[in-house]
C-alpha cells in the first residue's frame, strides 16, 4: 500500500560493527524540514557494547554499479555516548570507514550528522536531487552501518521530519504519523536502501492496478501544472503493467511504486528497486508528447528491473553489503536484457509507437557499427569496467567505448529472440525464457542469483542450441560489427538515406546534439562544439577531434541548419565539404572528402522475410490485469 507523508528527505542509519553492536534496532531521525536549502540534518541512536567500533559509509551502490557513495558530502559528524563526546578517526586506507571507541557503561552511541545536497546534474543519486518544491531520498547517502555486517541482518527504525504540506511516496510502510513527523516500520538495511522516498509540495497518485499486489504511479513536480497526466498516458501505463504480467507471469513484490519526478533542476536518470523505481525526467514530460515518448520508456526499463536485476541478479552483483566490490561482467544480462525488454514493453504498451521503436533501433545499430573502440575492446570489458566508464566523459566515447552493454545488449537479445523463434519455427520466443527464468510464484522481494551457466541452461530449456558459443562470440570476443542478426532475422535491414528520423529529431531537441557520425563522423552540439568523433571517418582523417568547435561550413557561419543543408547538398558532388574549426583559440580550415549526403539510419523491410520484429513488439496482454 502507498506510504504518504509530509515532505522529507532521507534519514541516516548508523550501526555498530557486528562484533560490538548490541541487539535491537537502530533508531534514526532526519530533519528535512528545510529541504529547499539542500542541507539535511540527522541523528542516530545505535545500540552498542563498549569497545572498539568501526562504522562504514555505503560505497558500492546497487544499480549504480560502482563505488559512487558520496562520502565527501557526509559531514558534521559528532559521536556521543553516556553524555560525553566520543572521538572518531577515519581509516587512513579505507576512506569510507570511521573508528570509535565506545566507553564503558555506554549502551547507546548517538550520532549527529549533516548531508550536503548536490547541485550538479551529472551522475546518479549523488547528483542534484532537490528543488524548493520536491526532493528524492536515496537512503544510502545518509547512513553508516557496522563494518562486516550483512545488510540483511541489520534492522532500522527510521523517521523523518518534513516541511509542512509536503507529501511522500515510498514503498516503506508507515508505523505512525504525528504532525510533520513520520516513523516507518522496522526494516532491514537492505530494504531501507532499496526503498527511496519521493517528496514534494505538488504531487499526484495514479492507481494502475488495485489488485492484491497493487501498483501505482506517484508523481512529484516543480509546479501543479506538470502533474496533468492525460487519460491516454494513464492507459498506456496500465497497459505496461498488463504487458509485464503477460511477460513474466509473477510479481516479486508486495506493492510497486513508479516514482516519477518531473523537474529541470535535478539529475535525469532511472534507478531500479525491488518495489519501486526512482525515475527523474524533464519537467514538462507529461505535457509534451515528444518529451513523453522520449522519456517515459525509462519507467518501462526500471519496471523490468524488478524481475531482471532485483529478483534475478548476477551472482557477482549479489553482494552481502555495500562495501564488497561488485563484479559487473554480466551487466550485458542485468542491463542489456532489461534494455531489450524495456524497449519491447514500451512498444507493446503504446509508450512507443512501432515507428519510434524501429527508428531508435536503427540508430542503435548504426552507432555501434561506427564505434571504433570495438576493434580492441569486447562487450564484456565494458561491463567489467562499468565503474570506470559511467563517469567517463562523452569525448572520445566512440574510440574508448562506454557503457555499451545497454544498447548493444538490445541488439544482442533481439538476436537471441529471433534465433529462438527460428529454431522453434515460431512456437517459442524469449518471452518463454523470461517466464521460466524470472517468473515462478508471486511473493515478497527476494534475490535469486544466477551465473552464466544458468543463463545458458535457461535458454537451452526453451530452444536447444549452442548458446554458450553463441553468447561467447558476441560478448567475450572483439568483433568488427555489432550483432545485426536480430534485425535481419526480424525481417528488416539497416539503411542510410536523407529521410528524417523521428528519433534523431528527438535527440536534437532533448540533448541539443546533431548526429553526423554516420556521414562526416561528427557528433556536434548546437553551439558547434564537437562532443565526439567516429574513428576512420572523414573528420578524423582530417585531424578534427573532440573539444574543438565547428565555426563555419562551406564559408558560412555554423548552425545546425547550415550543417544539415551542406551535408544534404554533398550527395554526388565532387567538391570537398569545408569546415572552419576552432581549436583552443586557433582557427584552421579542413576540407573533407565527403560526397554521400546526410546518411540518416533507418530500418527497411526485407520483403523475403516475415516481419518478426512486428510480431515481437505486438501487444500480448489481455485488456484487464490479474493483479498477481
């Protein structure tokens, strides 16, 4: 059921190390009554026994796949016991660990702390998360816990004090409420960190399924106007729930909350949790159809994660606490399969039109076919090195490779799906694998880890094949091209022409990026600054690179339209396309040997092959949900 509360932001939890912690729950209180100043204050009462104690701040954050805990923003620490101040010291090697010596006679360690809210929009939960009208609480930012303790074994009783007239949506259950203070029922550290809270002055609750395992959409926005969700969008979200039921056949949660935060002043991303998700999009997403089609599919991706990531999780990511390093080698399943299924459900539910799905898929295929970094780096290494690649700059991404396991994972699992359909002559599909691997009985949250062998065995139980070799060839080996088999077996092939792409038009509007990587090799911003360059392209061969700016095209001052028109006019010409480039206050001319027009990627039907792609994205659910 929904937890409603007046605003607040997180509460810190602190715990004594397993060897010195006394039995009983840790109590924590967070004062978020002035959340609009982006500074939060908290206190903790930790049952302890006398002696040395080490407390740690969460370092490896689930879903962020890296040591992203914002330790530098956790400040103002003061420890007291039996009415006296207790000295503390930071570990000189593990900067996330704090040592104290609990004095004799003390049974409770009290901790006071402040947390500095971020202002940068770059990053996951450690980025900007609050405005004067709303805030998102990521509990891991506000807690310490005993070194070496399993997060499942530590219990917390959390409360928060909130600004008047704000409300809160979270999957945590409320124990009591008094004025602006809300106390939650006791939960494990695992479930506390896994249950973010969304709080705000302007909020709206949209029930999506009122069955025995209810699902709702909780919206917080910077203005009441932004809450105006259309009946059509509500119907698509209800269809998303039905399509997920049809795909997986079970719900591994007691209730689920789509936490949708709409603001232009917080970081934009999605983060998965067992019984909710933390999705942050542009302020007018519900008011602008193009913004909605661009962003709302993230809700689909994060919803899939409740099954693929939270319930079924790679063994290397199923760590016992937040200090143990995570192993990301199977993120091509964790994120890649989720990307495939999330996009598929976006199309099946109507959040995406079939045309938009195909145009987005075409751009993904084109991009990874131009990534020069695949000449040295296999897909799996982008998974293993995810913690390094998430914060890497956009510059040189096509040479370095980035977190490619998302979108290339889409191509990979489309390849798997069409292979299953071909092997079984259409009798089975990846849907059958999902029901087998992620389904089972409905119930409360739990984690069932898996290995590469489990994935292979699951696929073989659906369609006998040498899946080990199939996956190894596409994941572990360096390949010149991305897996295009899914598109081709799906009845389509990738082409380039001068026709508009609704996806690239959206990219230009949302990200202010002009995609010319498939023609002259440039990904350039609307102000002319070059974000990235395709290796072995006309631009790279002319010594142009990221960090430079396009000043003029064919003698005319740069603008997106000027570049577009010059590229279009280049088709069939013999004259070079001239770029004037600024590089650190130096200007140079670069004639490009390019004569092939715009080269915009699209999918084109292959009339010799059935349209399997259309079959994959066609709705599968009945018109009413089962509320599993």
